[in-house]
């Protein structure tokens, strides 16, 4: 009989990639874990490992920054209404406040954000310690809808929403919203599925529009509801299942 560690569906003698193991320990997402490995911050059985293809088993001792990490025994999924002025990193070299600081005292697990919002944007941001969930939801092929409300300083150009839906090219990069519509002369609703870096800001800036406020109000079926900036709640099992069911692609 093969023994399994509590909270894990991984047999004790199975081998998995080191970055996957770190993600399941709640250290960081798979992509961020790859960076930890390549930076020489991870050791296996006392030896520093820098190759992301390295495989480990439950019997190995894995450390990050010389601290042992283990598989989480409870999976946690948290929705935060991130206020503007907070960065989406667990630590910031410039000493700026992190969105994680708003929730970490309420959860003993090591959580990390799924996707990002830039420092000046606000709204829905999901945190978890479930690496498989994070990998599927953030994979480029997932195509999970993310809805934003954009407030502008100037009146919106008449064809901006229509052009954004058709697709625009800014500095050689093609951006296209799944949907975009004016709510009034200074407010637009935008739905994205690709999530390219600062996509909305670049499209608006290219049209000469200054964004006064950018808020993500929905991720898939999960909306902000009554959450005020800085408030958070755990996702229900139904919401987690629905989010995973919306993912069109599959992670590596």
C-alpha cells in the first residue's frame, strides 16, 4: 500500500517537477516558483537546485531561502477587493504596501495572488495556495472573462469602445476586448479574456484618454458584490468549481 501525505493526492514514491511541488506547498505560483529556482533560492536535500526540470518526491526535504516547505493540508481561495496603491508582490524592493498584507494575518497558509492588478488599479484579485488552481486559471488559454469599469478624466472618444472590440495595435502589440461599451460619457465597461500587461491603460493612452480610475469588478462568475476596498472573503466550493469549469485550456 502506498502511503499518501495528508492533504495530498500525490503518492509518496511519485516524482513531480520542483516548481509544481513548490506551488502545492503554497510558496508561489508555478511561474513564480520557476524564478525562485533559477535564482538559486531553492534547495533539495541540502543541495541548491537551479534547474526547473528537477523532480522531487514527498520524501525529499525542500527548502526556500533555507526554510523547509511542506505541502499545504488545506486549500484556500480568497477574493480581495484590492485598493489602489497596493502592489501584487509578496515583497517589494521599494517598500511599497502589498495586497497580500491585507489578508495574510487572517490565514495561516502561504497565499499568493492569481494574476495581477497594477499598483494604481483596484478591484477583484484572487489569492490561493492551490498551485493547480492558479496554473489553470492564469494560463493564457483559459480565456476566463475579466470585467473592468474604467473612469476617464476626459469625455470618451466616440469610437473607442467599438475600436477596442475590433482590435487596435499599440506599439506593435495587438489588443482586442471581448466586449466594450460606454456606460456614460466618462465611463466604459470592458471585458477581457487575454489579460496582456496594462492592456486597458495602453489602449486608452493611445487614444489620448487619461484613466482616472480602473476597477476590476468580476473574474468569471465571481464579482465584487458588497466588498469594499480592502475587504475580502473566501470563495465557496461552488465558485471554485465554476471558475475551473470556465477554463477552456489546460495548464502544462
